[in-house]
C-alpha cells in the first residue's frame, strides 16, 4: 500500500514536471521561458549601447545574486517549488471548472440564435472575448484582494516580497490562488456560455489548448511583470500595456502608489476604473514589502498559517444573547 502511494506520488510529480516544462499548453514550457529570457535580455541592454555586453554582464543583469541570496529571494524559490509540486495535489479539488460554468449558462439560457458571422471572424472574436474575460478576471480578483480586508490577509503574502524576480509570481498563498482560479473560471465560463452560441460555436485560436492571446501575453509580458528591470512602454503604449515598471509601482509601499495597476497585461481595465499609474522612463525609488509584515515575513510557516489568524481576527464581535450579565460589573463606573 505504501509503495503504491509512493509510486503514484512519483508519477504525479513526474507528470507535473513534464507538463510544466515540456507541455505545449504551459506558459512555463522551455520554449516559452527561452522567449521570455531573450526578451528580458534585450530589455536589459541600455538603449544606445553600441557594443554587445559580455555574457557575464547579461547574467548579472537578469539574475543578480543579491535577489536570490536574500531571504525574500529564497522564499520565492520555496513558493515556486510548492506551486509546482504541492498546490495541485492539496487544493486542486477547490477550483471550479469553466466547462462546468459554461454548461450551466447554456442550460439556463436555452438555445441562442447565432449571428451568422463568417467562421474565421467568429473564431477571432471568440479568441479576443475570452482573452478579455481572463484579463478582467485578473483585474477584478486583484482589486478585490486589496479592497476586501479578509482577502488582503492572504494576498499580503505576495506583497511581502522585498525584492522582485521572475519567481515572485509564484509567491501566492493557496487561498489567494483558489479565489483567483474560481473567479477566472466563472468569468471565462460565462463568456464561453453566452458568446459561443451567438458566434455559431467556433473554436477559438489556441496554443496547446490555451487561448493564443493569453499564452502570448504570458510569455512576452506576464512573466516579466515581477522583473527587477525598470522597463516602461512610454506615455503612449504605457496607457495600453502594463510593463514591469507598472507592476513594480503596484508593489511599492509608497502611499501614492497604493491600489494602482491591478491588471495583468492590458492597462484597459485600470484605465476604465481609474487605477492606472503610468511610470516614467526614469526609475522611481521604491520600497517593497508590507508595512507591519511581521518579524519573519519570509518564513513559510508564518506565510502559510498567519493569514488565517489575521482573517479570524477580522470577524465581527457581537454579544452573545444567551450570556448572563456579570453581577460584579453591574455597578462598574459608579462610586
């Protein structure tokens, strides 16, 4: 029995590794990571430099030792390993399926007459709509994680990072991940359930089963959002696309940067809801982390369990109607 369990666990982890780094539908595939690193290398080279930097210069620019040798950087490595090997094993059951949501929507709405668009046009429209649904779900979840005190206790684990790297994106509490995954499943499922019949049930453009625009956005932008490189897209494109500098602003402890830049790759929803902050070309001095984050903000026990205690402390304290008054305190304050 024990050997069967060990064998199953080893098979599960091997499948996780293979699917993550070699699956065509994984944003962390070797191909996707190579493209991301090449983009980061291009962005790391100062503009106007004539000579090609040496390999050692690129290595220091992309993977500075100070980031991964710090307590915050080591915590990012731990969260990455947990995301890869532990999250799905422990919490996969808690995530809704967008396919189930789509089925419920179609059951509720009944037959819907299609618009009669050409197949290629319908496929392109559905691809864009599902991409926008994902982007909005990301913005909405991120906004709620900051606006709702209960959710913030868990999202604060992500903001406790005092340095940013490509691995900081995995520094997410399981409760935070579950909430995001379910919001995403609901919005994508509703979009598919309503738009699919209207468009004549086309197949959206995908890469390995993942929306092509979402995949391209992940490889070219999302992976770099937690980069330490101060990269901006200028005042024009910076109002439409979110650069690494946008997200560094989001992680800033400065009051003027609070509750800004909640989006994933598009600045669209931040513009619509007034939460966009466009960074300038010159790097702004930033303080990263969380005020009052605790004595050990990077310890995994504190990161995993402390948010539950903080969330419990937020519960409303209402008097128990069955409790009897304390006679010794009946005349308190009189004398």
